[in-house]
């Protein structure tokens, strides 16, 4: 015996099918263009990177979710941002439980992984560059496990700090800190 669909049921079924399609398309888009993915580097192994393969770093002077890299620092070390309320998409091999966001002093929403705010380094121009690794003994890449990788890259992969960079405080309250003034 065949059941006949009620006229009221058909629009509901169509809406459910459309919703499933939207969710599937979103999942496919997220996996093809994740906010954060895993990338293998020559000397540091697997590290976090943007969807285009640019290496992601963390500034170790930032503690307890407080963002200290702003102004000129954020120009040299652009934060990885998402739209307010958006959930960062992850590539394979990363833990959804470790990704989050933090509100920046400028109002932006910055991606974090395992509690580490994520930044790019402006002189890294192509996928796999790790020129910011261990700069000032404060900037380090993050492994997919969520641990900082503190070993130095091979000499060919590293860079010297920009000539205009001088160690000074970047905090707003004038207290002595370990920040750098990039401006």
C-alpha cells in the first residue's frame, strides 16, 4: 500500500532537502578553502597555515587572551581574522575543539588555535615561507597538535628582523613589556 503525500508535507520536504544541500555545499566550501589548514615545511615539519599556505605564527608575549600586537605590529604581523560571529573553517588534521576566536582591541575577530592568537608574517610571500620563525625569540609557528614549535628553521628559510624594528613597549598603559614597536 502506497502512502500519499499531504499537500502540506511537500513544501516541508522540499525545504529540508534544500537545507541539506546548503549544509553540504558549505561543508565542501569550508574543506576546499579552510581558514586554517596544515602545511608541511622543509625544516619545521607540519605547521598551521592559511588557506593559501602562508605560515601562521603566535606572539609569545601575549598571555591570557590579551592581544598585544596592534598598530604597526599588526601591519608587519597581520592577524588572521574572520567576520564577527563566523566560525573558522579547519582543514583535515586539525581539532575543532582547539579553534576559537578572540576580540581584538580594534574590534576585529581574530582566530585562535589552542588559545594562541594567529598571525601571518608580511615578508612571507609564498606558501612554505617561515621567515618569521623565532624572530625576537617571541614569534613561533604552531604544530597541528596545538604546541608551539620553538626550533629555528634552516638558514635559507629564516630572515633577519626588519631594520626599522626596535624593541619597545607596545602596551597602551605605558608599563614595561616585552613588546616591539613596528611603527
